[in-house]
């Protein structure tokens, strides 16, 4: 990547310094929290959101197999996007911001790979967009988590803002553009699993109705999509 302009004339670097400057002014305990959250915590939270979304849609019939396939695609999209980022990083070869700019408060030491684009931003946004296609409610929460992850990466001094934006774009593109093909392949597979001994992965077990108990109201798949 071409050499960056001086800080004063480059909005990317200026925004980096503004956000990372918050780390300089924050107490050390808060920086330690941000370090953990930005490196591990929000990724773990995204995995928990995947599980939550699976639990919600697996109880819903008859569209449960397609919805579970969508949740499965959310995780696969993140993996594919991160793999695509490997050659992209090697092509752009953008150094980490602390390599070219002094005075940053770098919370995570030892980062020696290239900066563009952010793996964390790519992964979390791919999951978030995939989940949004399945459930607007869960997807909205996941989108907030992805944006928070991007902020943390800049706050920690390990990425430029444009690294994060690029990661968001890559994750979104993979999750959206490959979704039709992925769903065409995954839905029959998940449907087959639903009819096998591992059917609980697709449909949560239904509690038996006791004598005299009224039948439950039918639940439409992902009612929040109509909201």
C-alpha cells in the first residue's frame, strides 16, 4: 500500500489517534478490559449469539431446517471471509499502524502480520450479516457486537479505521453474495439431518401434551422478520 500521508492530512490516521487517545486517557484497568473484550470477548459473544439463534429457530416448524441452515451459513461465512483475507492481506501489505506512527498506546503487543483488513472485523460482521438474514432481532444484536469489535480494534492501536471498514465490507460481501448458493447446498443437508437420529440438531424436542391440556398456538417462523 502506498505510504500514508502525515497525520494532519490523513483522516484515517487522525481518527486512529482520536480513538486510540481514549486508551491513553483511560485508567489501566479499563484498558485491560478493552484488551480482553477486543481480542477475545466479543468473538466469544458472537459464538454465543450463534447458539442463541440456533436455539430460537430450531423450535420453529416447518421452516426450522432452512433457518438452521442459515445459522450454519453464518458461521461458515465467517470462516470463508477470514480465509479470503489471507491473500488480500498479502497483496495489500499494509503495516500495522504502530509501525509507521509513533505515540500510539498499543494494548496488544506482538502483532507482526499486516493490518488490512482486520480479521476480527471481518469475522464478526460476516456472522452478524448471516444472522440478520435469519432473524432481525438476533442479527441486530450481532451487528452491534460487530461494530463494537471494530471500535475496540482501533482503540487498542492495532488497526486503522479503514482496516475495520474493509473488514466489514469483506464480511458483508461474503455473507450476502454467497448466501444463495450456500443455502441451496445446506438446506437439503440440514433437512436430511433433521430426519435422522441427529434430528435434535434441527428441531428441538417438543414436550408431550398432557391429557386435557390445550394444543399450543402455532408459531410462525421468525415472526420478528415481519416487524
